[in-house]
């Protein structure tokens, strides 16, 4: 049996698409192995969101080829879509496939005999708009979590972002298909299904409140599962979605909401679709409606034109927000974006200093959020891995929990009391038997 190794860089959407590619290989008689287990074929699904992501891609390809010079190397994904020439120039790469072609990999790969020069198949961006590759992925060997792609592409024009060029315009799976595929995942035993896309809130953008309507159908499906939304733009998080999350325990009490800057001046330069006060009002509303909600925030530091004052505005803005953690990105110039032409370039060392400050703030926010949850009763979905005699899982509001390993906890929703935390991990006491007890205690 031939062996394939797959590697993914970037977002959850890419992970779910790599998983779909992996399924194609299995259907074609391949076994999936680690890249240090002498694969015959190596597939790298790339990301282009920062310069670093592209650098990492080139490094990985070179490393894999050093270890497996005979392997047939395929590089696909957003970086391949936008700068295929850079990848094709790496000696040893056999096939470069764009965002559309990655779902028909076997049509392009032939018999996987190594090429002298890389062959490149990349459709123009306009052609991406007519394709939607089905994809869902899961934790390697468990049925704990599945990432389920319901949307692709983006019509927004954030001035720093190349994703719309790499993935085309916004398009979605039909509601009917989404319900069918979601039900299949539930029937396969997946306990947490994470809705993913480039801009999930834009799901079926031409219909009113389509994501809410889909969620309403999904929570009605019978089974033991919960739903998490991977990330949602603030202007697309509707009151109805918030209400549904507040009232239905199948919805995780967790949102990841990109902010990018707390300065309305910078938000305007970024061409984001809201001002800072809209964002803070939204967060206040969510926190008021959903008890113990966990909110994550994306922020970019060092965007062109961001002065010390603008950065401190962002810092103080976030300091006052009741959010749980930050994902901080240092701005990096991307070709073909508006931002690359902008004045007021921030020195790279200064960008990193700002990133560092926000990462420290993130740790503080997390500690406050964790402290607030001490002795709270939560439902944890435990995973499959045993590590140093312990087992880990997440609460609905995205707190990482650990306890002593027991086979009975694997892939189960278990009621716990959060007792004490150390860094990112909470210890807990298992509450024996039942959601009923948990609900009684909550209302007591
Ligand atoms: S919303 Fe903005 S940042 Fe997000 S993918 Fe679309 S253009 Fe890029």
C-alpha cells in the first residue's frame, strides 16, 4: 500500500480541507502516515496570511525533501494559489495546485512519478467563485471534534488581507446539504462540531440571517453534541444568534470575534465594517445575555499609520473589555493589498514590542476569566489522549480542563466543578452522574 503524509498550515478551514484530501487518498488505497515515516507522497496545504506562514511552507518542503528525496511532493492552498511560481521554484516539488484544483488532486497527479520540474495548475481567482469543495475534518483518531466547512471565500475588502484573492468570493453550502452532512457527523459520533469558513457569518449572504436559521435547524437534530462557531465578524453576529446561544445548551458559550484594532482611525484604514464603540457595545450585550461566556479576540499590531497613541488606544480598549483571551498578529506586508501602499510604516521591532504587550495582556485577561470561573459547574467534553496519566477537554466556554485519566471519560460530556488552575489548565472535580444534577445545582 502506498503511503501519503499530509501537513496543514493556517486556519481550521485548511485543516478540514486537508482532511477531505486525506479521505480521497484513503479511497484510492493509500495509508496516511507521518512525514518521517517514509511517505511516497507528501501533500502540504499552505497559508498566505503572513510572510512567516509562507516562509514556514518553504522550510517544510525543503525539510521533507531532505528526509524523503524520492517522495512525490504536492503543494496546494492559499500560498500556492497566489504565488505558485515561488513554490514551483523549490527543487523537488512535483505539483503545485491552486485552491480549486486541490479537490481534484488525483486528476492532476497522474501516477505520482516524480517530475523533473514542478507542474503548476492554478485557476484564476474568478474561477474559484463557482466551486465549493466539501470538507470536514476531525481529531486524528477520536470522534471528539469535527471541523465542518459551511462557507468559503470572502467579499470583504480588509486592506491587509489577501484571503479573498486566494479563495475567491463568498459562497456557501446549501442549508439542506449542511443539515444532511451535519447529521452524518452527529451519527458518526462526533460530539463537538465546529462550523468553519473564511467568513462564517456571511453564510448564504443573500438570505436574511441565514446562519441563525441554519443554527436553529442544527440544534434541533437529535443526538449528544454541541456546536461551536469557529470565528465570526462582529457586524455579522446577530441578536438572534446571541439569543440562541444564551438559551440553547447545544450552542457553545464561546465566540471568537475579530477586532483587529481598538482605534476607529485604524479600523477605517483597515476597511473594517465597524467602529470601536460598535465592538464594545456588542461585547457588553453578549456578556449581559450569556452567563460565563468566553470571548476570544483577534488583534493586529503595527498596521501602517498606527502611532503609539493609536496602539495605546487599542491596548486600553481591550484592557477594559470583558474578554477571555487574544490572538495577536504582528502586521506583515502582503503583496497585492492596499495596506502595502500605505504611509506610516511601523518599524518591525516596534510592531513586535506591541505584539508582546498585547500577549502579556492576553495572559492577564485569561487569568481574570479563569479566576471568575473558579468553583463554577461546567460541562467538559473530554478527548481521547492520555498524557502523563491525565485527560484533557474543553468546557463550552472554552476553558481547558484536565483530570486523572479514566477510560470512562473518553469522548464524553462530563459535569465538573472547576477547582484550580495553573497557566492554561484547570483542575476539576468530576460530578458523578448527570446533567440533571448540574442543572439542579445551577438553578439552586
Ligand atoms: S473579513 Fe477581512 S480579514 Fe477576514 S477574510 Fe475577509 S477580507 Fe480577510
